[in-house]
């Protein structure tokens, strides 16, 4: 009996040591933390969806707007849809966005297209942060203005007048939004997009790409 107990204790110590070494000397913990903990699916945690439209000029982390945004704003406002592989809320919102803009894309791809919306142009960008190029992934931190660190996130980037200068002006909303049905979600998103288009129409003639 004592011999068996000794063997069991020895086995536990060896397994614990192996697991500890894996955490200390490999990137497993960092990979899991960055991919699962840092960006959460908003359907998996108890957070209320963020839908209040509050435009701002300053990026969330103080870094400049990405080059792909600054360039595109010479032509149209932008709608960014941030997603990831394991995200139930993203899966709920994906068909809503496709129907809203009459576009189609695969879950793992980077989709970038200028479409007609209510008689005006808007550029729709879908990015899965598990697969998108670094420049696009980095834009998530720039536009996470509520510091939610959760997906899905939707960002409307337009132009605003800031003390004599026309600059990028954006708002972000999160999750599956407050409405309970896809039609209600599309109605809310339509209002957000139209607000952005109105601002762009008012200010685009004064915009010069930095």
C-alpha cells in the first residue's frame, strides 16, 4: 500500500513539473492568453451590448488611423466589421451585415469592397482577427473606444470638422446590439450608417489625407 501511494505521489509531482515547465518555457500560455482571453466573444460573457453612437476623433489607443483608412476616406466613409473564429455573437451578426450591404464573404477571409448604400458609396471591410494581416488586426485596438476587448465590433469611420480641420471621425458599437431580431438590428445599423454618410457628405470636400 505504501509503495503504491509513493508511486502515485511521484507521478503527480512529475506531471505537475512537466506542466509547469511547459508554461514557463514555451509560448503556449501567451498564445492561449492572446487568442482567447484578450479578445472575448461578447456572447460568452455577461456584458450588455454597446450601441450608443458617440463619434470621436481620437483613436482609442492614441495611435494614428491606419493607412488603409486614411486612403479610403478620400473616396467614401467606411464600415468595419471585426470578427474571430470562435465567436457565437459574430456568427449571429454575419448574415445581418451581409444582407444590410448585399455583400458576401467567407468567415476566414479579409473582405474589402465599396458598395452603394441608399444612393451613396460606403466601403465595407470585414476582417477575422485570427487571419487578417497585421495592419488590419492592429486597427481593432485603435477603434475599441469603450475598451471592451470583445467581438463582434462594428466601427463607422466618416469625416468630421475639428476646429477648422476635417479629420477622421468614428464610432464603434459592439455585440449583437440591443434589438432581438435581425430586422431590428438592420434598422439600427442603417441609422448608424446613414449618420456616417451624412457627416461625410458635409465634410469630404475639406478633407486632405495626412
